[in-house]
């Protein structure tokens, strides 16, 4: 496997956790990074359905792992 490590910039939050705008900010920031990531995968030669389904699987695994950690507390 050849890696050409590209960097995706994700800015840190500008609003505190209890600020209602933080959710909007989070979505805006992560959406840009997500689009960049998907474009990188497509440019590398993966097709769009492969990328979409794999990212959905990875996200599902992450949410399940997070739920398990929360349940342990």
C-alpha cells in the first residue's frame, strides 16, 4: 500500500459546549472535512458507492463502540 498522507484541516470549536450555535458550527466544520475526505477517496480510485457504504459501516461501528463505553460508566 502506498500512502500519500494528505491533511484535512479541522478547526477547533469557537463556541462553548452549552452554546446553541456550537451544533451548527460542528456540522459546518465536519461537513467540509467529510467532503474533502470523500473527494480524496474518489481521487484515489475508490468508487462512490464503496466509499459511502464503508463510511456508513465505520460510523456505525464507532457509534456502537461509543454506546458501549457510555453504558460502562
